[in-house]
């Protein structure tokens, strides 16, 4: 699928990262409103183009993904909701996109993401904030059919792009699974992530190719997690 990338996205710019650094340092309504057009040109439009270039691939993974290249659809808001936060900063110094099914309880469903910060970026797939019942269901399925999960996990063995992340339980849960599978079993939530420092690939269409190949690599795990939702009737 990599050769079917449309070519709309041409890369982010160093100026876009400089803008995010300024957001962190200035973070006032007057400052942002005076530079709203800069935000739209340097961040919002490239992110929209990136979503459009990834759409064919993502719909091939899940035809029910939300793929509209718009804020609050696939794109994050730069404005922060400070009502229930100790951090009263008005604007975020990062921006991200997500591919997920449109549903009210999306935090409990697997999703793909890409996030850009002033000095780094990351991308991957997993749960944003899974409930205990979802992770319990994940472990129950591993216990019921360890061979099926081993087959999924083996697809990620030997690759160096993604690492398994997510908070672990402080007290280990009893299980007979081998140590490598326990890395999955002992987590309160989980996701696969690739963390990268800013480099030349960020400034070119090569970023699309990286995301296409990485997201396709994670597709079997996405389907496995999605099947858990179907089994729950969610």
C-alpha cells in the first residue's frame, strides 16, 4: 500500500516546531489570536494533509474509522479545557491525530495516533485510557487461547520500531504465561509506540511512508483488540 500514498502531505516545517515552542512560552489569548493564521498554515493544514494521505491505508485496516480531516474528528484541538485541570495553560504545545471508530466510549476502544511536539514525535496504536473491565477481558482472552495471542505477539518480535508501553500493576497478577507474554499481561492499559526525535524524515513526505508501514504492522493487534470489543457487545 505504500506506493498508493497520494502525495498531498509534504512534511512539517522547522517553523511549525518553533511555533509550538512559542505556544509553550507565551500561551496567551492575545498572542495566539494574532498568530491564528500561522497556526492554520504551519500546523492545521499539514495535519489535514497527513490525515488525507493516510486515509486509504486506515480504511483498509478498519472501514469504520473516522477519517474526516477536521478538529474534533481526527485532529486535536489546540485549545485546552482548563475547567478540571490544575494546569491553566490555554493552549497545548503539541498536536495529534487519531484514527478510531466514532463512538461515545472511545477511550475504551483501540485507536491509532500520531503526535507532534516541539522536539519529538511519536506514533502507534493501543488504548488511550482503558477501563479495568476491558483489560480484564484482554487477559481472559489470553488465558482462554494463549496460542492465538502468541501468534499476534510473534508478529512484533524482532522489530525495533515499536515498544510496549502502559502502566503496570505494582503487584504481579498470578499467571503461568512466560515472561515475554507477562509484559502484556501485567498492564493496567497498553499501547505500542514509536518515539522519535526531530529529523529530516519529519520534514518530508517520507513521514507518510513511515506511518503507513508502521500502522500496517500493528493492524493484526488492532484487529485482536477490536474483536474483544465485539465479544463484549460494545
